[in-house]
C-alpha cells in the first residue's frame, strides 16, 4: 500500500467560512477519490492552533498512486483555495505493517 500525504498551511482557521469550505471540499474529495482505481481510503487532520491541515490518501499500489496524481491535482488546488492555504507540501510513502505489542501482557 502507498500513501500520498498532503500538508496545507493556513493562517485563518477560526472563521466560519473556513469551516464551511473545509467541510465542502472534504465531501467533494470523498466523492472524487472513491471513483479512482486503486483508492483504498483517506484521512483528514486539522490543527487549528498551528493552521495546519493534513490529508492522507491510501492507494493499493505505487502505480495507482502515480496514476491518481494528474486527476488529483485540481482537487488539491481546490482544497488549498478553500483553506486559504499559502503553502502546500505533497509527499509519497510506502505504507508498512506495524506490530504493536501490548506492554500489559
């Protein structure tokens, strides 16, 4: 599995407009991503104090991740505009399995 991690930086996270736009683009992103081949899921995180929002999209293969790049570019730009983001970083990672042992055992 592979992940695209996109980080948006903004200064205006407390306006009611930001909350509405953030919700609107998340709904649109969910609809668009579900139609892409190889899409496995997504997560969205917001830290209002720092003005940082992060999206993780998961893809079944590296090929699917790269195929989705061109189709996702307009969506990334729309999200950046909706969040009034002044900087956007995009990174790719291979997702590995993590084993966590319960220390209470």
